[in-house]
């Protein structure tokens, strides 16, 4: 590889692969070892990439302006997709002749973490990222990025040794989990401040020589730690959690630099804000179609074939939805440019 890797192509590839891992990880048909592998780093990778993308110009704005911009980019989409999820949950319960407590679900939406978001658990990421980005903004006024990384690691020591063993009720909007997310967010920002020229100019053979042991190590240590889940504060061994997360992120970055950009990865990258919150609903609809129309047992989806079909189907359905949202109601996706 003798050419310089463009920042946007590099980050688009990484975001595209990360959202693919999210989709695959949320299907029921993947093998257990693959599920453990994906959960070892896919959500930390999103926090890392979010930090990588935050610009110095944004961090130099006034606090009020930054807070409003983040609110438009994260909180408004969270509310809109939360209400869509509530509507779907209500209709789904009516069809099943079940009982749904709408006030409780609205309270859960206001509370904003995985314990309350039964209508669509993945929405926790929006509130956690908002809090994390605001904390990073405040810290950036007093500390350089490298020191924010060190400070966030110190906070994590307190989180895992003091808070996690004693906590009973979680605070709203993932205020607790944002401490862990800050490590990855700040690390992503720190990477954006240093050159990736040496990696970009490395030969493919030398890069693969690094990539292979990283993936093998991640498989081994990931299996040792077992399946983790940031949303529910399931980290198992904290040290292994961070080791696995950063190994997975490193592998993701290397693959993203090695591979050329494409229209497909560009689409996935620009539309993660649509695909991420809608895919659980789409998966649920797929399952309902299989059970109601085709009289299949609920276990029909426990196959790698349906992992592929669910993933491809969700991306396909999100394509026209994204076009409509970006074109006619861009505020729903944070006022972003057309997909």
C-alpha cells in the first residue's frame, strides 16, 4: 500500500463494518463463538469512532452551542425512534392480544437506559453517547486529549471497584456507563490527532502479519472472558474487557484501511443512525411474518441462513426509509445531509 488513505474512506469503512457486526450480533442464528467475538468490541468500536469523528472546531464552540448541536444529532433522533418503537410495541401487543403499559414505557424512554427501554433496548446507545460527548467536551476545556484518556481510565478503576459491586439502581441516561464509554471516545479522539501515515504506507503483507495475531488473540481472550454486554453492565473481567475491546478496534481499523471504499460501505456509514435503531423492529417483523404467514416455529430463525437473510433484509428495507428521512424530515436524523 503506497497510497495515503483518505480519512473519510477509512472511517466510512470502519463504521460500515461496525454496523454490520451489530446487525449480525443481534440475530439468533449466529454460533456462540461468533457472538462472543462480536460482543467483545462492536459497541466500544462505535464509541471509539464517534470520538475519532469529533472535530476540533466543534470542541472550540460555546458550551450551549455544542450541547444544542449534540441534542439535534443524538437526542432528537433518540426521541423520534423511541416513539416509533413505542408505536410498534403497542401495535405488536394489540395483534397478540397482550397488555402493554404505555405510561411505563414512556417513563422507560425518559429514563434512557437498557433497563427501562424494553420497547427497543438498542436506543440506550444514543443517550450514553450524548452524555459521553458532553463529558468529553467539558474535560477538553481543562485537559489535553491524552490526559483525558488517563483520567477516564482512573474513573473506570473507581467504577469497577467501587460503583459496580455496590450499585442497586442505575442513574438515568447511562450516566454510570458513560464512564466506560469515555475511555473509547477519548481514545478515538486521540488517534485522530496522530498520524496514521505509517500504517497507511505499510505493505499488505506486514499489515496482515499484525492483523492475524490480533484476531487470534481476540478469539482466545474473548472466549476466556465470555459474552459481555455494555448495555447491562456485563463486563466479566474488566481487564480482559478492555484488552479485547482495543484488540477488536485495532483489527477493525486495520481492515478498514486495507480495503478500498465502496458505495455500499459509504451507504452503511452514512445511515448507521437509521439502521441502528430500526433493525430490531425489522427483525421482529421478519419473525412475525415467518410465524404467522408461514406457520414456522419461533426457532426457525436459529440458523446462520436466517442471520444472513435478516441482515441483508434489514439493510434493504432501511435504504428507502433512509432516503425518505434524509430528504423530507432531516431533523429526524440530526439534520444530516442527504444519504
